[in-house]
């Protein structure tokens, strides 16, 4: 188990194979307490965490998220949501109401939700568990919102698997990252030249067996990719959950 | 200095008063390395960090963000941005282009940006620095994007002050949080009853000298509050930076 937070960061890798072992309730409580200690804008805590313990519900979420077996196998599965519904209820209880628009809600709510999710994952890794964020919950976020009985003002942002890593499937190496100079800019954005882009491809090549980053990027991000297909579902879900910008 | 990540979480408090001391470059490098180790969707690293070292630029950002003196005083100030511009350039270099829509870009880009920001802040706190997230950078995010020369596809999400805490101004206690049962739900969202809402107000009362959470919530989140005024600016900035949902 890493001894310092810097070792924890350096050794981080995503785990996609879990043993079917439950977590002691005390560990679940510790990691959820850590999540709640995250910074939060104006102390408003604009997020909720849905802990999914029901086997049938897990199974359905695994299917909706693109057949991700680790959602079924992991000891604990959480859906982290932005939540401005609670804030609206609190304000109404004192005679006013939530007055912020959809863009502000999305931006600050997602920020609060992910700050809590980051603490949750890091606390789990500090105990020795494996973790895997699930962006694929967005595949059918409209249906997922219904399955979790989310009221208007609540929107799933990301899933998180936590569990005992299958020792046969722990990645040998952490994934590569871009050179720091392409991610960190000083005082203003530095545009990329062609040789920068080639250097970025070279740095990220170890990500795939073919030693080429491009097929991964194309599969996810090109016009026919996974991400493009999610836009219409997200538009429907944002409308359904009360976050559609009026245009 | 906290010895474990759990102490770090438990002792977290936001610092708004810094000594005017620079950080050793080695510490800056360590915290930026930690940020880069954060999980990232499909390894795409859809974020950029603008390190603001220029004094005049800091001063202008402090003013735009609502006269936040700690932006001027802290040793290091970062603006964490979602970035799909770099991804578009990488795809174009191989003959295709970014195909995802504005909602997908906002959601995944903000998630990547905040996971990196969380690591950055935690690494800084682990070394012993104080940190303060600055949601107020959204006040004039349209103007801020121009000041930082952000191309289309890049949008500021949050600011982050890192520095040597002024020992005279370290808050005595961490801020209160809502009872866990109001933030964590099991298998589905549990709606709040009036007595839950009152319990939430009671739990959060220590946040203000008047022992009342409502004035804070009202000032930020009611129809005439700070957050409501940000919607129109964000709409303009989303359009300017290429993220406007087509409606």
C-alpha cells in the first residue's frame, strides 16, 4: 500500500477486474466521509452519491454503460451526481427558491461532484482498493436517471467502481501522460505546432499494444466515435432533469 | 503536516490569507506532476492548466473574480480549464477531427479538469501549503478567456490559489458538512421531508457567526444571488469558446 499521497498518485492505475468480495462497512464509511470533506463551492455541497447495492440494478447499469462487467463484480459501485434539487428544497423551506440557470448549475454542480468523487477514489486507493471511473454511465443517462429515481435538478456525472483488485489483472505500469509542457501553460495558452503534436503522439504511444495513440482517440472522439453518439442522449437527459439551456 | 491522506481530508480547510512567499520550483513541479497522474477519460486529458505568474495579469484576474486579494497574494495561482482544442488538433493531424458535441465536451472536459485540480490541491496540502478554489473566475469568464488567449475548445472551470498560509488567518475548525444520510442514497434518490431540511440547517449552522446557513445560501443561490448573475456571462463565454448547445 502506498505510504504517501505522492506514491499514491505515482502508482495510480485504473482497475477493471475485481474479486467478488464485499467491503467492510467501516471502509465504506471511511471513504464516504473522505468524499464529504472535499472542498465545495459556497459550502453548498451540490452533489449526491447513489450507492448501488442492489444486484439487479447493478446488472442493468452494467448493461446500459456498454457491458462493463466490472460494475457487476466490484465490491462497491457508486453513481456520483450533481444535485441542485436539495439546494432548491432548502431555499423553498425558507420562502425563496433556487435562482441559478442551467449552465451555472451544470458547471458548479459537476465541479462539486467531481471534487467529492476524487476524494472517494483516493481514500479507497489509500486503503488498498482498486478503483475505476465509469464515463460510460452517460451512454443512457436518461434511462439511468429514471432507474435511480433522480428528481429534476439531479444528473448523473460519473460512476465509480471500488473493490478488491484481481491480482492477475493489475496493469503492470501506470498509463503514460502527455509531456507537462503540453498541459501546463504560463500566463496564456501556447498553441501547438505540428512537431508538438507528433511529440504528443510519441509520448502517448505506450498506451496501446500497437504503440499508437491514434486508434484510441479516433474510436472515442472522431465524428463516428463513442462520444459523438452520446450528445443526443445527453440533450434529452438534460431536458428531462431540468438543465436544458434555453438557447 | 498531516501524515496520512485521511488526516489530510479530515483537516482540510480553505485558506484565504497567504504570505507573499514564492514556492520553490521543485514544489511547483511536484504538484503539477501529481495533477497529471489524475484519472482521465479514455486517457484523453481534456484539460489544460494556466499557471499565472505575471503580476499584472494576476491583479486583473483578482479584480474580475470579485476583488479576491488572495489571488494577488498566493505563491502560485492556476486557472484550470477544460480543453478539447488539443484533442481536435491531434485528430486533425491524422486526417480526421473532433466529433463530439458541446454537452459531451463540457461534461467530460470538466470531469477531467476537476480530477486534475483535486490532485493538484491535495498534493499542495500534503506538502503543507494552503489552497483555495476560486469559483469566482466564472464572474467574467468571457473576458478571462480572452486574457488567457484561450482558443475555441478551451474554457476556464475554476481557479486555484496555492501558497504559504498566513498563520494568523488559518480557520480554527474545518467547515461543517451535511449529515451523510442527506448526501449518500442507496439504490435510488430518497426525497427530503421538512424535518430533514431542518436537520440540514441545524447541521450546517456553525458555518456562520449568526449560526444560520440560510443567509449564505440566499446570497449565492436565490434568484437575485451571485450565481444567477453568472448565467448570462457563461452563455456568452460558452458561445465565444465554441460550447453553445444548439438548443
